[in-house]
C-alpha cells in the first residue's frame, strides 16, 4: 500500500503545482477534466430569505425562472412555480416576431410586404391609424416597441393561428393560442423554451437575425430591465381586469457585469383590489440578478461559458 500512497501524493503535488503555475486554471477543473457532470446550485439562505420577504409583501401569485443560456441546451438555474399557468399577455408577441422573421428568411415575406388592415374586422382597436395597408416592418416594430395589439392580430390572422401554434409546438413548448382576441396562457418553463430558441436564432447569422435582436433590445417597457438597471433584450405584457386585479409578465435576456448571460422569465397575478404593481417584478428581478451572480461565481472559472449578446 505504501508505494500506492506515495504515488497518490506525487500526483496530488503535481496537480497543486499545475494550479499554482496557471492561476486561471482551478485545481477543481484539473481534477474533473473529462467529466460532464452538470453544475448543481442551490440558492443561499440569505437570498432565499430576501425572495420570501418579497413574496410576503405582495398579495400575488408568482412564478419565475432563471436560466443559463450559454450552452447548447437550456439550463434551469432556479425557478419558482415554473409549471403554473399564467396569462401570456403580450409576451407572446416575441414568438410572433421570431415566426415572421423565419418566414422572411424563407422568402415568404419581406419587411416591405404590405398587409391589409381592416379595423372593423379586428378584435383589438389600439392601432391608432385608419384601415389600409402597412408594411411588415411597421407592424413588427409597433408590436414589439409599444406592444400594439392590433399589429399582433393582423400578423396572426395573416399567418393563421393553427400554423402559429404548430410553430410554437415545434420549439418544444406547450403554449397554445386559442383565439385571435386572447393571447392565451403559458408557464414560465414553456416561455423559457421559446425564448431559448429565439435567443439562438438572433445569434445564428440568419438573414433577419440581427434585425430581430435589435427590435427586442429597443422594446420600451421592461420591469426586469428597470429592476436590474442594465440593458436587455426583452418583451413584457400586462392586463388589467376592471381596475380591481391584473396580470403581468416579462421576459428578458441580460448580459451581466461578471461576464455571464442569462434568461429571466417572471409572471404575476394580483388577486387584491388595485392594479398590479410593476414594483414586484422590479424587486424580483433585482434579487434574481444577485441569484445569478451567486450561481455564476460558484462555477469553476474554466467551466464558465459566455453566451453571445
């Protein structure tokens, strides 16, 4: 046994010397080279306590998911009620952007294609302009930048609801749009699956990839972006019910100061009197941003991956 023990001591000394000779290479990486075990992470008691305090301050149903999008597969860092359904609201419009861009890549549409808008035949009436023909580019920008519902409905009716649902299903999501005047329900898990596909499309080199990314980065409203205080590619959505309750959600891809890049999805529903509060999503986003930092810094440096942004 003594020769074996001596050999193990020699090997360990070599590993320690290698780690000191190359400061950027962690000993843990040297020991685990060749293994592919997924990094496991649990939210610290301190941050979990902060999240619990946020939950207690609001009379809301809440679901959120935080995802590492740097690899080839979507990795859930942490989540809360990720399988619970919430109103999708205008967050579905990011998927319409993706679908239309893919249609344009295939030559079936172009940014200059004009689509007919007949306001008398539409469910939504927030277009702000009269009936006529408007370019796809005009409709996409209004749909994402100011979350215009009429623009979304015009595009949905043009492509067809069944085809749009089939496209979402092809992404691996269970989201279904059941009518032209209701944007349906979804879970944070399904929306994350959709956004993972959207993110990779935007950095794929496809013909309209950079266009899609630019449109998302210029969307006006985002409580996640406001909560973390940094730029993001995002799409939010909200709904008031007679002024007594409401639902809200936001989806965002965020480049962090530590070099990582994550996807955050948050959905909320207010059951109490009064409109839903954007403060809730902002508070959650700020804390979840710290959860990401904690997760990312717990990964050995040599195993950290930086996603494109």
